[in-house]
């Protein structure tokens, strides 16, 4: 079965990285051998020194070729052939040069093994190179006219190196292919899981959104019935369910990928946010007033409505009965500060650094025993950041808290 185009591209990139280092290391070894050849009086094989210098220059050059951005785009056999054929040729020439002076030597076996294992050879290419080169080497060994011991050592050593190099090269390629295919399978599975999670999130958000209206209707009907302990309990349960649904929708909003910033009319948005919270506020006799001052911001209207809804919900929870919650907008240079101001107890200075952290638990408690998850302000900050804004807190000089979101002003 032929390799996939993706694996072929991976093989080209991997060979470019591997052979860059292998070429320079091989060049360094040859330079050290050249220095030894010149330094030792017992050697000084000048013809061999010229061959060593040429080999060192070639592999330095090949290292720079492999480093170039174009090398990874060449056909898959190109770099292995440039490296492998050069190492084997080096081994053949070194063996021929050294045999008269040193007799049997490991030059061919060493370079052949390196030529097999340094690159990752495409299938069938290595055997096509290895067989004729090794036959040429054996012919050279037998034609040198040396003794039986020389012939046996050189022939057996070279043949073992060829077999071992072939085995390791095949094993390397199979291992790399298996690792590549495994990684590709994991990526596909991850994409599938992310797709399924996205579908699940969308389904949960849709169901939660559809449940909001019936629950709001039930709470409105309960307010029309004369007060009763059981009815109050039902109303509290409905409020808790509605709060849980709101948190689900907020969590979905923070995870959604699509954020389209556009001019948002704050006057219209404030009315919608106030209308959504007015029923809950009325249960505690809290009034909600708003003034947008005719300002507009660059934001995602749904995300901003979620963020403001969280701030207003918090303000209602922590405000005393009969108080007032205000939603305001104020121009601040290139930004607009959208604020929710309450008349609650405020936040102690020691607790302010934890305000916008996940699951923050502060000393202030809801005034109507409402439930709180500790996620509201964290969600507000996340939504503000996704709209290229920021969320913050400051104490109200007249008492209470000011929670705000700074957003870019809409371009007129």
C-alpha cells in the first residue's frame, strides 16, 4: 500500500532536519580524521588527505542544503540519495585508499551503516541503492589481491553492516509511519469529539433558552395568587431553576467561538436587561433605572446582554429590600464605561482581588437567601475580554458597589 501524500510531506520535512545534523557531524568526523592523518608521521597519506578534504567540504555543503526551506519540498528520495550515496561512496574510496597502508579497515562498513540509518528511506529505494553498491564493494575486495584473511574480514564486515543497516532502516520507517498514523488518528478523534461537544453545547443552550420563558410565566402567575408558604417554596424553586438556566446560557456564551463586534445601542440594550430582571427585583421591592446617555459601543449584543444581566442579577441579590439598582453609561475617552450601581454592603478591600476569580466566595450574602454559584463575575470578565473590553469594580462613594465593563466606543 503506497504512503499517503501527507506522510510523504512529513518524511521530507523530517529528513531535512535529520540530515542537516547528520551531514555536519559526518563532516566534523572527517575533518578530525584529516587532522589526524596530517599530524601523525606514521600516516601522512597525502592522496587520502585530498579525498578527506573533498568529503568534508561536500557534507558541510549538504548540511546547508538540508537547512534551506526548499529542501523539505524536494521529492522524497532526493535528500536520502544525496546523503546515502555520498557516504557509501566515501566508504568505498576510503577502503580502497587505506587497504594498501592499513590492510583490513572498517571504513566501508561504518559509512554504509550511517548511510542506511541517518535518513528515513522511502520504500524500495534503499534496496535499489544497496544491492549494486554492495556488489561493487565485494568485487573491489576480491580484486585488490590481498590475502584470505583480508578478504574474509572485509567481505563479512561489509555484508553484516549492509544487512544490519537494511534492517534498522526498515524498522525506523515502519515506526515513523505508525507514529504518524497514530497521531493523525488522534487528531481526527479529537476533532470528532470537539464537534460532538459543540453540538451538545448548542443543544443545551437551545433547551435552556426555551425553558426561560415558561419559567418566567410560572413565576408571574405565582405572584398573582395570594401568598402561601407552599407557593413561596414553589416560587423559590422556579427562581433557582431560572438561575441555573441563566448560568448554562452564560457558560455557553463564554465558550462560543463566534464573536462579531458591531455598534450596539445601549439605550435599547438597557431596556431589555432591565425588563428581564424586573420581575425578580419586584419580589424584593427593588427598582431598576437606567440611563444610556445616547451612547453606543462596539460589542456583541448577546454577550453584552449576558454580562449586564449577570451584573444586574448580582446587584438585585445583594441589595437591601426597597433599594434601587442603576444601569448607566459614561464616555471615557475612546471607551464607554457601562456600570451597574447598587446600594448593597459593598466589597471589603481585602476581598476585592478575588472578585473576578472562578468560584469566588465573599463575606457578603444575598439579602433574600438566593443561591449563588461564585461564577457570575468570572463570566462577566470572560465575556468582556472576548469583546476586547475589561471588567472591574470600584466602591460607590455614596455607599454600595459599582461594577463596570469598559468597551470600545462605537465609531460614528
